[in-house]
């Protein structure tokens, strides 16, 4: 039975998703509907990153690679059979006859991402600090290179098109809620507590008997599963994409959301995703306005990226624990029961 | 209850040429309290680090209840029932006090609710119950040390090695600590090794002493014998300490 504070946190975070969905529905504007859908998909990716990074304290750049695995897996298995020859002329014969529903394809994408993570990551989990960061970056490069060159199943660097459209606002929001539940449950699980302990003091974690690489590995595999599911949902939203969608730009956005919100908490992941989405869309509208009104002679481009980068720097300098701080929303003063007077403390 | 022991035989440790431990042999039995004393830099912490796998021994063997553990990793040695505290406290600072204690119970296989119950019972025993929900990073020095001991006990160890547990405590806290530690071996059937500088505290607490100087054993045995050994008096205690204890 989860404790009261975790339940309050869950309720507040799910409410935040529900409000976003309500805003999109009530506005009736198609653009807002799409923005909130993408926000929910990003939330799944950010929560997945939080599961590993927030609890273990280790920065991972590989996350978006697993998003790509999920996206390509479901794209491959849900592509209508009659289109296979056109999209993937060199597809292996065994794969040319299987067609799954999008829901199954997305689930399979999560599983494949998790299995790849499980197989590749164990040696990396012994590393900490800079070595861990640089090897996770190397892993992203490896996954990207495979996506670019494995033409038989990815269509190489060219666009993979024809993925059935299946992800709407409600599907994305529903899975985002599951991701919130999953991230909170993991944080409070036995593995989650020990992983957070190892983040605070790895030597002391060894001393109580914790097998730190195994704990990290479990977090990493769950994290990759969530990234794979997020990637699959995105594939069925966007319907055509190329390997570049799963590289540095997306990595920066997802990391930025988590760092700005605060990686140590699930609350931080939600706050960061919503805050960055609002800022992003606001800036994009502003940029469009500047360009259509011809305020400057040339066109303004890249405003969103520059502002996000500056926000990240500002947060890291001024408030390293992120907007949400180091406590879950359910554990903040707002929800704290008045402390009972005790006579025990000297 | 059967007795078991944690032993090191002819243990040597070197740090880039410096011999921090030189063929030290030591035995800790369940049910007893052994004091490990010696001047600063004599190798006491290094001995605890070697026994718990945190530094590699150059030579010698370590056994726990008859099983050789010389080459095991720290987390494996912990799972054999050897727990410790650190000279400079190491808590999980962003976890609550209760969660800190829970971690060791979880590693031993407890579910979260069971770990919580065990943790609360231990905090109650050590007079820390009021701090259960506090973040461990916000404690006073003395409380930090007691939480670290509570966490070690939550693993239900057979051997508990405490590196200067009374450091930074005032006299009243020191007395309370001695009372608490004295009861542990019988109540929990464990062997307790305590490093401390403070001779009166060690004399009250321990049945046996092991004395190190410059990485070598210069005396061991029951308290009365050891504190009269000339080498010990010369190296560490000083004549005044013997007189003070006699008085
Ligand atoms: N990690 C280390 N690297 C190098 N030298 C060390 C290390 N740890 C301890 N030493 C040296 O080993 C000797 C014994 O230290 P230590 O075991 O901490 O003594 P004590 O705990 O008795 O004060 C000292 O000379 C110390 O400088
Ligand atoms: Mg020392």
C-alpha cells in the first residue's frame, strides 16, 4: 500500500495531465490538440529518463536511441502489407508477412527497446560520473548509426513513411498517466529506494550489501521500455520519420525538460515537460509573429532552441535541483500534516 | 546460540609503498565487544576497510564464520553478515532517516512494509523515533552517528564494526552510547568491534583489546593485561592513562 504522500503526488500529477487534455478539448483548436498530444508523448519520454537518471543520479544520453528502437519496431510491424515493398524494398522475407495492430506494435516496441537495453547496458552500469556519461553518449551514436545503415528495416537515412495513424490525444494522455504511475511505483519500490541510496552515497550502498550495477541495470531497462513505448506512440502520431528524429535535437529537448523541472522527482519530470512545452509553443508563436509581421529584415530562426538552452543554463546555475525542487508535490508543506508533538527529542 | 568469528590472519595492506598494515591477525567472536585502539595513523580504519573489502589485502586471509571472504566485494561481504560504520559518517542524505534504516533491511530481502516495521522498531530502540521522517542530511552530528548504527543493525549483522562511534558526541551522549552498545552483543548475538580514542569509554565498554601502532599489533588480550604491557604504555596509553584508570 503506497503511503499517503505518494498518493497525493499521483493525484496532483494526473490532474495536471487531465487539465491539459481538457484545455485541448475545450479550445477545439487542432493545433492545441496536437501540441498537448506531443506533450504527453514527451512526458512519457521524460518520465522514462527520470526513472533511470533521477533515481541513479547518472546522466544518460542513450535514452532517445531507445525511443528510436520503439518507433522503428512498431513502424515495421504495423506497416500495411501492401505498402511494405514500396517503403522497404529490401525487407527480409520473414518479416514481410507479419502485420500487428498499433497497440501491439507499440507494446512490442517497448519490449524490444527493453531487451536491447538489457543486453547492451550491463557492462556500462559499473561506471559512474564522466565515464558513465560518455559511454551512454557512445551508445546513442551506435544506435543512431545502426538506424541510418540498416536499410532493410529502417529504409536507411531516408524517410520511413506510411505508418498508420493511431495515436490521438486520449491514447497519449492515457499512456502518460500509466507512465506517471510506473515512475512513482518504481521510485518507491525496493529497487528504487536502494538506487536512490546509491545515488546519495555509493560506498555506503555497497556497505549495506546493495549490488549497485544490478540496481542501475533494472532502472535502465525500465527506462528503455518507457522510451520505446513513447517512440512507438510518436511513430503512430507523426506517421513518417527518419533516423535524425532520434538524435541530438530530441535528446536535448528531453534532457532539458527533465533538468529544468528537476530530475530527482517525478513531479519535476511533469513540471519540466509542461513548462518547456508552454515556453516552446509561446516562443514559436512569437517567432512566427515576428516573421509574418516582418519586424526584422531577415527571418528569425532558432529562438526556441536558444531560449531553451539559456533556461537550462540558468536553472543549473541558480536552482540546480530544478523548478520542482527536491520533494515530490505530495511531500511539500502544502500537504504535510501538522507534526505531532513528541517528548522524545532532547 | 553458537559462536562464530570474523578473523584476519597475517593481513598486510600497502598504499603505494607505505605499509599501513603489517601481518596483523585479529579475531572477533559473536557475543563479545573488542576494542581496537592505537595512535592516529596506526592502521585502525585500514583494518576495518580490509575486513569489509573496501581495500584489498596484499597478503593474508579473512574468514567469516569459517568461510574465506578475502577476495569478495564489499557488498558481498555485507551479505555475509558484516556491517560497519564510517569514521566520517556516510548516510543517504536525500532519504529520510527511516528510509536510511529501511535500505539495509530491504537488501536482506524484506518487503517495504516489513522493512518499515523493522526500521521503526530500531529507531524506537535507539531513541530516534521522533526523527523518522526527517531528511538524513539535516541531522545533528550525534544523531547522524546513531542513525548510521541503526542502519547497520537493520541488516541483522553477525559482526558490527564501528569506527569511532563516539567522535563528536558530548559526555552524556557518550554514556548513552556505551549503555546502548553494551547491550548489543547479548541482545542481537553479534560480535562488536569498536575503534575509539577515548580510553575511559573503551575501558567501560570492552572485554578485550587489540592495540595497533604503525600497522603492527603491539598488544592484545583482556583489558587489564593489555593496558599494563610496556609496549602499549610506551606507544599509546602513556603512564598517566594507566594511573587514571587505576584511580
Ligand atoms: N586510501 C589511502 N591511501 C593512502 N594512504 C592511506 C589511505 N588510507 C590510509 N592511509 C594511510 O595509512 C595509514 C593508516 O591510516 P588509518 O588506517 O586511517 O589510521 P587510523 O584509523 O588508525 O588513524 C596512515 O598513514 C594513512 O595516511
Ligand atoms: Mg581512523
